[in-house]
C-alpha cells in the first residue's frame, strides 16, 4: 500500500538505534544476569508530593479538555520561573505546553524548517534529533563536536556549514550524550551567527537542573539581543523524576507561539489538566530530587573515570552535567558498536554504542549513570575485567 514521504524519511530511525538495549532486555527477560547502563531515567521515583498533586487533581475533576496553549496557571508559573532564572520578563503568552520535550521539539522544528531547508545539529546528538529534523523535510547538517573542545559546539565549525538554506540550529545544553555545558562566550558567539545569517536557535535545555558542581548553566534566553530568534524546550521529566507524565513546554517570542499554536492544537489540544496542575506545582516549588541526582551522577562519573583510567586502557570524557558519560574504547581495537555487543555477550553489561548518537562517536560508548551505586560497582568490576581480558587476548 502507498504511504507518505515522511515514512520514507524516517525509515531506519527510531528503534534501530537501540539494538543493544533491546537485546539486553531480552536477555534479562530470559534470566541472564545483565547490568543495564543504556537508558537515562532518573534513579529515584516520582516525588510523593507530585503524585499526590496529580491524584488530587484527578479526584477534583481536572480531567476535561484543556486550553490549547496549556493551562493558564501552569503558563503563569513558567513565566514567573523564567523571568527570574533568565533575568528578563516572560509572560504566559511566551509558552506553549506539550506532552514532553520530544513533542515540543517536534512541533517547534515543524514551525521553523521545511523541505529545502538545512538544520544544523551537533554531532554527537540525542538519538531522536535526526528523526525530528527529517520529519520536517529539511536536511540535517551535522556540526562536529570535538573532544579537544570538550564536545562544546564551536562557532567556527557552525560558520563553515552555514548556507542560504540554513533555517535553524538545534542546540543542546547541557548536552546528551556528552554531558558538556556551553559557556556564556560559546553562546554569544553562536547566537551572533544566527543574527548575522538570519536563522533560528532552538535550545534543548531539559538537563538544566542536573548541572554538576563547579559548572554554570547559561541559556540563549538570557540575552535580550537574541530574544526574537531563540526558542527553548524543556520538561519536568529529568529534573523532577517524572518521565512518564510527559509534561513539557516551549518558550519563545509571543509572535512565534501565536503562529505555532494551530499546529500545536492539531497535535494535542493542550496538556491534560491534572498533569498541568502537577507540573505547575513542580515549576513553582522546584525539585526535591534534582540536587541528590546531581551529586550521585557526578560521583558515579568520577568513579567511572578513575577506575577505568587507572585499571584499563579505556578513556572517559568527564561530564559536567546530565545522566551519562562517554567512554573511548579505541584501545581495545574495536569500534563502539562491536565493543558494546562484546561487552554484553561476554561481560554482562549493556551500554550504548556511540554511533547511536552520531558518526562522530565511532570509537565511543555511552554509559548511563542512573543505576544504583551497588549495580554501578558491579558494572565497573565487569567492565574492568572485560577490558583487561581483551587486552590480554590481543597481546
């Protein structure tokens, strides 16, 4: 049967990037002893106060249709939070609410890119970025994120790839999978290019509240000079350990949100009122779990780096934020995909091949920092043993 072009554009994406994870889940289901370090999900449950707020909203009848922009009290809370955190005024009209960052990003990109356009995206990138760009009909243009620059996007690398077809740059800070965080100077240089060449900056900031000690978060939304061309997306999935509630938003110029509203309403006519009420509370009161996650993830990343670099030939890129760390496995003689499959089969640990996140990580794997300390120690013992066995085998 005939199907549309979008299904062809997205062919080969999606689940195919998660082959190691899917295989690991099947092994676990069959009784195999596998430590899974593939998925970035908070290592704590949804805070009780948020569960109680959602349940109370359901019981009070907050289950009807919603405002197409998102519930007004939620948007007011978002406006108050962003006005303080970005040090410039925002109002409810600057926000649209969506079921999670992914949906917000999909809608925003549909609003700024189409067939014949180019969208610049850092490589490596989050696994779904290629799909959301392809879905618009635009071409994705990878911008290399280089280890020697701490995987932070550089203005010179962007400038070399700008053409008259460039309609947007998809920026991620803090970054997944590298854990890098752009500096104020980085962002000013990047946004200045957007002004000079007239393209949008789309900033994915979902890891904003998982910044490790000693690192500062800077958003493109901080700069009034760039306000008319910056749209950010985020959610409570990571910061509040609420990934299953799918509650996110975009924030940008009022004119942009007004134009995007009909598209948002064709996707989902507003977010569910009881989830909006819970999200309003989360935004207003802040997170009771983010600080603890930051400390644990940073400690696990440091332990990973210390042990692998002292006891094996593997090298670790130490993240500044987020839920992941990258490990360079080049000294094993394997590429990242072969190493991940071998580690699963012979080491009992599941990690993600770097190539699931872009061509620039051919010799890397991504390790999730979100499992318990006990499981993390077990995984490290297995990775060390496996790496040293590979070294003896090749000697």
